[in-house]
């Protein structure tokens, strides 16, 4: 399990959409003392075509989020963590 897979699981469990705080809380509960800086990771998971960071090194397989509003993200492509 990597950081991006945990974020996908969190958003799936949150109904496909959630705030940075909700994702932080979910990951902290299920994977305590693991990854940090989830806000940056969420932003890096937005594809460039949807306004994501072009300098991010996150692979295309994890760029499956869209920014709904500041600090809130939604899965736009359902890709099971098992498939990644």
C-alpha cells in the first residue's frame, strides 16, 4: 500500500469525494503514523488537463482526482486500488 492508494481507498470509503481533513482523518485512523502532507499528494493526483501540477512526478495511474473546490477532491475515474 502506498500513499496514493490509501488516498483512493479513503475517497472510495467517503463516497467518492472528500476534503483534505476527511482524507487525513480516514488515513490516520486506518494507517496511523504513516504518510504526511496529504494535501500535496491530493493536489498531485489531479491531471494537468484538469488543472493539476505539471511538475508533479505522480504517475498517470494515480492522477484520477478532480478538485471540486479549495481543499475538496473527487474521484473522476474509479480505479480500484487492486488494479494499480
